[in-house]
């Protein structure tokens, strides 16, 4: 790929590479894609994501797009709320959540990466930024997942979400009085719940072999 | 093809034995019967716990075979050629492979397909050439009087290809017992299944070439082509038969009894067709089982599913046992030609080739994998490369004329098989413990994991689309959508074709929980899965005016008593059961299919809504566990409640007749009685619960005249509810379970 031989923005990339851990090649490719999506502009808006046809069939489309504009994913401590447009830096930051962990990490670093990825998932579920996933939010998630099937819809989705919530409560709280109320899934409970899920090995995208031909859509 | 049509040579040898006397015939029969009886007795090994934890079952079976063979020989009889290759390839091998293919975990298999193919194809090729080539070199280095000098290259290579294939039967037998993590299991097992195509082609090629004498480059290229045809052709044949089977199962709703038959017949036909056209039968069988399973399972009744599962397990168990026993017998009986050099060199070379092959391939593979294979993984993969009966049978099929060293080959093959099964098979378990290799997850698949698996799939597909990158997930998603849109409509009958995976999973779980609950005697024994006291109440948001706490009429002590007794029985399974009551269970909902169940459920929901319209009351107070306990347990509480019902005005929805006028008239009665009464509104999920919805006879206000001495009735009610009487429950359970 001849384009990679001349990366005009290389000095900027150094900073980004350090923050996100991508290589220069990968940053170059993603920058190209960013430019494509934003029509050569500097920032990306929500509407720009509508130009991706395949994304339209995705049941959790809106959550994914929201995740890009959610300040909590920008690795700034204690930032909350959403923004209307993002620059390339933020785009890259969000993407970096999907980078596969290097094999040479020790357990502690693996734990950090795992927590990061789980946090991303958590933020996607916790839409009102209150730090817990309430029953309503969880129901919404399940409804979205089932939204394309139409037929059985709401009641079953409710049932499934309730069952799932009950499970979380059972695992995290163990013993509760009948009049106690389980507020919602906090991040620790979420962590505990998905302990066996191996998020660090599953939540990854191969950024290596992307070729420019597929980018031209 | 090789396996089905033994060479003429052997039949001539058998012709000499044709005029058997009657007594010899009888003796033959007796021996056959003895060996089958013995083989059916030997699963009794499990009764000797210490033994089976040290020695894997395959070793024990081979030992038994040795004993049987020894006994027969001592008796002076001629051992019948029980490990007849025809018998092996036609009868003994297919059930095991079908069992493996039908229950193949598709997701990990597909995720690791590249790795598996690399090991199966490149690994086997490497092993074959390495072992064959070096053996030839060693043979050439022998001093003059040795037989080995006569051994040419091509027979050596042929021998190499026979002895280098990892055997699925042996791998299954050993790996079943060590409970290793899913990734390693699927890697070794997948490799053992897929290397059949390679073995077939190599065997065939070398066999042909050794008669021709010379090999040209064109031949090599043709060999590669042949391999592609054999492998892909086998898979296609299997897939076609799988689709046929799925399509057939769509129409079997009126002939449920023979549903399992279709599965078995189509699979076996796939195997035979592939073998007939000289394609890979094993791959055809795997493809058939894997392709038909999702569709067939959606179509067939629950009972047929159980039948298929247990028949497959039974047949594969029996086959495996027989294979190992016969291997033992054939060892004792076979005419061996022991050559120290040849045999020891073979064993060593096999080990070395395997280790080098695995390490080298992993180095290359790790460049393409996200989750890399560690050294521990590599060791287990290398160590798990067991040889088995397939190698032996292939060797047995060799032509005696063309391969004068056949007996030596067989001896060597048997030695390798014994070495791998005994030494490697026995030591792999302690090694796994020693190296602290990750074991299989014991935890049940929870609904949260399922939700998140799906969520993650969609998320990753979405991110890939945003990147503009047509990766793994993109194509998987496309395939799923294609499957849903077109294929499922054709192959799955009725409503099920539109059921999304999450719901299917949820229903399966509900069913399982329901069955467990019923079998455990109506909830008396606590299912140990998640011992917690969290119930639906705890997660439901409370309605803003917490009126319920202001109205307890039952003395606090009584409340606690009841709560304590019944809390233990209130588990999360409670809301799983809500769509079941005694009547639907007896009527066997499994036969009626899900659509009926869902219809019933929706009817119940409507009824609930009607009820809620009549009652402007909040739901039950703290002793609702009582009622839900009644709803839960299959039986006695409900009937006891009925006895009380004439004196105590309860809202009783008897689901035997969901729309019966009786239930509605009760409601009318209560509507009048309830002007001042306030029952706490049930938490939302209960709305959907179709179980017997018993509103408790809460005497809230003091002036509920119609209730006539509620406290006395209440107490009677509570007393009878707090004494579940286990014996009564067991009795109630019997008729259903029998």
C-alpha cells in the first residue's frame, strides 16, 4: 500500500499512538476512514454514521453510535455527558477499546485492559450516567437485541431481562430480605457477573489487515 | 474405495478356510457372543472408582481385549478376525463420528477453524513425510543381512501416512476424562476429525504410486487436487444430506415416533455415499450432523430429541468399547514380526515429529490469532496426539503381496498405538494437573452470558462496519442474516422459524428449570445452583406510595414464621415456572410445541389484565411467599387451598379452565367485597406469570363483613400452608413422573 509510505501527519500520530497504543500504520488507515465518514471534515457527527449501510441492520445501532459520543469513553477521568461531535483523537480513543491485548502482558496489565473493556460495555448499558444499570435500562438492552424479531417482543423481553437481573442480584448480593430493593447493577457486580466471560479475548477487532479497497464505500 | 472393498488377496486367503465344520462354526459364535457380553459388562469399571481415575477407560478396555484374546488362544481356538476392516469402517466407526459431529460445538469450532485446518492438513503432511522419510533413511543405514534394506521409499511413506494420523476415537476416549478447557479440546479433537481427508488421500496416493514405482511432479500436483476434491466433496455430500434431513424433519409433525430414524438414516447414507465415491466419509458425517442439527432440533419433539441424544451416546459408547477390545484381541492373535530397530525408531520418530510439527505450526499460527497459543497449550496439543484403531485398520488393509513387510508394519503400528494410548493416555491427566492447564468451565451457561454474547457479536460487527473492515464478524453476521431470512423459513416448521436465538435459549433454560423443579419433588429440596434468598420482589422497583407496609394485619411473628419456613423454597426458579401449572405439564407441553404454550401464556396475560382492571389494589403483602409457594409446588398446596376456598373468598384463577365463567364470577364477588380492601399490587413480572394467581385473603380493614371471621380462616390457611407435608407431595408427584 503505497499510501502508507507518506504519512503527512506523522508528528501528530506520535501523541495519539502513545495514548491509544495503535501503530502508525493502523492510525493512518483509521484516519483515512475517519475522513471518508466525515466527508473530509475535521469532526464527525451522529448523522455521519448513517452513511454506513451495513450498520443500519444492526439492532444495537443507536447504542454503538452513542458510545462514540459518550465522554466517559474518552479516558478523561470523571467526564460525563455526551458531545455532539468528535474529532479524530476521540474516534481513535473509542476504537482503542477494541484493540487486542498484547501477548507479552503480565496479569496485572491484563486485568487493567479487562476492566477497561468491561467499563466500555457498562457505559453502553448505563445510559443515564448514574453508575448503575437499572432494571429499566437492562430491559431496554434486551428489547433492542430482540427488536428485529418483532413477533414475540415486549413481554418475553421483559421476562428475560427480569430473569437476568435476578441472576445478577443472586450472584452479587447472595442474601436479601424480601423488602430490600436491589438498586441496579453497579460496576463491581457487572465485573463479578462477567468474570467467566473472557472479555479481554473476545472483545477485539483485527486492525491489522484492513485494505483500502474495502474502505471505498 | 479402499475401506469398503478389501483387496482380492485377502478373500483368497479366506477361501481356504471356507469349509468350516459345524463345531467350529459354533465355537466362532460362542466367541462372538462372549466378547459382546464381556464388552457390555465392562462399563462396570466405573464401579471401581480409584481404578478409573488413574487409568483411562481405553487402556482398561485394551487390557480386557488382551485377556480375552489370550484366553481364546489358550483354549487353542483360532481367533476369528474380529477387527475385520469392513466391520470396523462400516459399523463401528460411523456411530462415534456421528455422535461427535452432531454434538460438535459449532461456535468454538468455527472460531478456530483456521488453526484446526493448519494442524490437520499441514501437520499431518509433515508427520507423514518426516516419519516415512527418516524411517527410510534409517533402514538404508542398516548393515547388509537386515530385511530392512529391502524397504523402499514409497512403502515407508505409506507407513508414515498411516501411523501419523491423530485418531478421533482415542482422543475422545482420553480427553473426555480430563475435562480440559474448550479451546484445547476443540483444537485436538477438530484436528483428529479433519485429518481424515489427508490420511485418505495420502494412503490412496502412496498405494497407487508404489505399484507404479516412480513419482513425477505432475503426480504430486494431482495429489493436491485430489485432496481438495476429497475434502470439499466429502463436506458437500454431508451438507446436502444434512439439508435433506432438515427438510424432512419439517414435515414430521404427524409421525413423531420415527423422527430419530431420519436423523440416523440420512447420516449413515451420507457416510456411505461419500465412501462410495472415494470421498472422505468422516468429513461427510461431520458435515451432515453439524448442518442438520439446528434445524432438526427446532422441528422435532422433545422426546425425539432425547431419543436421538441417548441412542447416539449409547451406540458410540458400545462402538468405542468394542473397538478397543478388538484391538486387544487382534494384538494377541495377529502374526507379528518384531524388529527392534524398526519399531523403536517408529515410536521415537512419531513423538519427535509431533512435537516439532506442533511447535513450528504454532509459531506460524500465532501470527494470525488474536488469542495466542501458549507453550502449555502447545505441549498439551502435542501430547494429545494419540493414535488408535483407524491406523491399525488401515494397516490391516494393506495388500500382502505388494507389501511383504506388512506384518512388521502392523507390529509397529500396534506398538505406537499402545504406547500413545497407555503411556500418553495415562500420564496426560497428572500432567494437566501439574501444569495447571485451564479446565473446562463447570458453570452453567447463564442468561446474562448469553445476552452479552449476542450483544458483543452485534457490537463487534458494528465496529467492524464503522471501520469499513470486512472481518470475521461481518461475514458471520451476513451468514446469520441469510440463514434467518431464507434458510430457516424453508427448513423449520411453523412459528419456530422466526424465533430468535436469545428467546430459544431462554425457553430451553425455563424448561430445564421446570423439569428440575418437578423432579426435585416440587421444590422441597433446594436446587444448589445459586443459593440465595434473592427473589423477584427484591429487584422490582417499589411503587411510590409504599402503602403495603402500613397495612399488615398478620401479626409480625406469624409473618416471620411463615417467611422463614418458606423463604428457603423461594428461588429464582419461581418465575421460570410461571407458565406452567400441573395441567399443562400433565398434558405434555413438549408435544404441543411452543406455539401453543405461548398462546396460553398470552391468554393468561390478558386474563391478568382483566383482573387488574377489576382490582384497584396493590399487590400482596409479605406473606405472598405463601401463595407463590402454593403456585410453585406442583400440587398439594393448591388442592388444599381449594378445600378452603368456599369459606375464604380468594381470588383463584384455576388454569384448568382459564376462561371459565366461574373464575370471573368469583372476581365479581370480590369486586363487591373489595371496595375498601387494598391488596398490594403485584410486582410487574407477576402480571405475566400464568401460574395460579392466588390473591391472599388479606383481611385488611376491620370491616370486611363478608369474609366472616377472616382471622380464624386465615390461621387455618396459614397453618396448613406452613406444613407442607412432604409425603403428600411425593404422592402427588408419582403419577406425573411415572
